[in-house]
C-alpha cells in the first residue's frame, strides 16, 4: 500500500498512528521538513500506548523536531498543558512560519494521539502566528484544511487560552476556536 498525503498545503495535523505511517513510508518520509510530536504525560488520559512516540521518528535526521508531553486535559491539572508548552511551540514555530503560509515544498507534521485536540491547538497557534492579530478566524479555517480529521476536531481549550494570552489576542483566538 502506498502512503500519500491526504491534506493540501505544507501542514498536516494527524493522529499518532497516521504519523507512524507517514514516517514509515519511503514515499512520504523524505517530504517531511519539520515534525511535532505530542504524547501524553500520564497513561490515564489516552490509554496505554498514548505516551509512546510514533514508530519511525528516529529515521528523521536533520529535521527540526519538537517533542512534548502533556495530557489532553481541559482544566488545570498536573499533567495538562501549561504556559511553558505554549512558549515551546511559539519558539519552535517562529523560524518555521513559511510552512503555515504554504510556502514550503516539504511538510510540517503535527500529531497527538488522536489528531483532534492537542495537535490542532498547537497547529492553530502556528496559523495564528503566521496570519497575525485580527486574523484568527482565517487561522481556524487554515487549521480545518490541514487537519486529517476535518471538522471533527476540538482544539484543546486550555492550550488555546494560554496561547491567546501569550500572543495577546484579547480572546479572539479562543473565540475562533469555538465558533467555527
């Protein structure tokens, strides 16, 4: 079976299993230019394999990678997203904004366990940074196009709230993430 890209553009948001398929394929792995892996901190949140990185990640050489661990909590818990995670994302994405502007031939792959909450919130941060203040609804539209789960997503509200604060968006990022 040939693995191919199922979303247009330079950003792909997907599940851990889909990321493993992309990493394992000699078709798609050479096209990956940057990679974000979000795994659970505890096994309580997502299940027994949720804390494992996708198979094939070690085969990505000379590719910028951001590896984070936090649970998909929607409240302030010890294992949930924190401002330090948002700061890591902002610092990682700052030199990579060309991916979010669809100016790259290679792909930025962002995954979490299901590709629904944490990875979409992280990717929304990148699109919001690339679009600029006041363009949060367009950033959300971009996220929907990049997500392999289509409109079955729900960006993690804690992470989006922290990003809204860090990027000084006056709740516009929060509003865009819930009003689409």
